[in-house]
C-alpha cells in the first residue's frame, strides 16, 4: 500500500496517537477563488490547531499523495493552472502522470485512510445531482467503502438532497446530525428533511463511530453540522440563485466533474461574495467540530 507523504508534524502526531483532522483540497483548487482560497485553507488549519488537533490538508503534488502540506503547496493549489480535480478513481492516473491535484472528498478519504487519519472536515460533500441524469458523486460510494468520518454542512441544493439521503441509506452509511433535528442544506440550517441521528456532544459522535467500527461495518460515517445561524443565507434568495445556476449548467451542457466547480463558481459570482462568505464560515465551523471529535477519540483511545 502507498504511504502518503507526510509533514514531520503529522508523522509525530500519528506516532504519538494525537488527534489529527484531514482536509480536502478541491475546495482550494476548484471551490473558491484565488487568493481567498489559500488564506481560508490556512485559517481552517489554524482553527483545528486551536482545538488541540493537528491539520493535514490532503492533495496530490507532482504525483505524490500527500497528507499535510506546506504554505507553498497550498498556494500552488490555490493558483490553479495545471491543477486537476481528482476523485479516488483518478488518483492512480495522477500518480503515473506526476500530476498535481486537488482531492475531492472521495480521494481525500482514500489518502486519509492510507495515512491512518480517521477524521476529516469539508464544506459540502458531493451527492446526487438534480435532473434525470445519473450524476451521482463518488463521494457517496467512497463513504460506503472507507472508514473515515466526514464532517460537512450537509448537502447544498445544487444537489438533489432527498435522493442523496436515500443513496446514503442504501449504501448503509451512518449519518449523524450535530445539534439539530433536520439534515442541514449547506447555506441554510434546514432542508425540511429529518434524516440521521441527532447528537449534540462530539464525544458521542466519536463513540458511535467506535461502535460502528466494532460492528465491522466497514463504511465511513457522515456528520452533518448546520451552518451557524449568524452566517446562514436566506433560503429563498439562495434557492433562486441556485435554480438559475442549474439552468445555465444545463444550457451549456456541463457534464462530469466540471458540473460542481461550475455551479460553485456561479454562486460565488452571482451573490457577490455572500455565498463565499457563508461557505468560509461553515468550513471553519466544520473544522472545529471535526477537531473536537478527533480529540474525544484520542482521549477514548488513551483511556482504553
Ligand atoms: N460541494 C460543495 N463544495 C465543494 C465540493 C462539493 O459544496 O467544494 C467539492 C468537494 O471536493 C466534493 C466534490 O468532493 O466537489 C464533488 O465533486 P463531484 O460532484 O464531481 O463528485
Ligand atoms: Mn458528478
């Protein structure tokens, strides 16, 4: 098995059983504009450190899967250019070609698992896209197959939220909602759908994950963490913006891995930064929760 390249900070943390949180990098390379993307990536790392965990931003750099990046590597991902977007199935080709890639949730889970990192924070996961097509993100399949806990702010309504939740159920991926009864909708706290088990204490979420592992479930786990009230967008306004972006994607015949970056870019442009500000707030919020879960897990490990 490949052992991802790690920073000395990461190597030491894992060897000592300290809490570690993985972070994805498609959000840097294909989710937010330069230079805000790189600034946010470093802020998110800081938020994790402040909670007592070690951050490991995951990417492929010149064909090397990495868990833990330095500032120059983060800037390179943020500037884009020859940086591709890699899902887990793309990793092999990236390695052979020596490519540099931002890793999606699926690819980040794969590399985190290889590095021995069990907890991962992102903004939103991919899911079932709207429309009659068969565009279902590999994030869902990877969640069914790889034992990494993923903290997200739910699924944004560029996706079909009810269908995404159904697929997670079919794939038997455990879903927890942090501090709320409804599954959140990324920019807003509510989706109208009650799905998943509510837990308010990060230690309980860590305990559920441990129970799932003891059951030999073999899946990951999805933790949905609603955007803080103060940062949430108006549901009607953002809904109308999303509908327009979806119509434009269809008119342009967007397909495959280009769909999600196109939609995210449109939302950020059309809302003059309000969608971006909300996105940043929720990523920071998710990073803090993931760090608390990792800290609780490490404490439980050292007690055992
Ligand atoms: N959803 C978001 N922001 C993102 C993504 C999804 O709200 O940045 C990114 C993540 O990296 C996710 C990927 O893993 O898009 C999913 O891409 P696709 O739909 O092509 O599977
Ligand atoms: Mn897709």
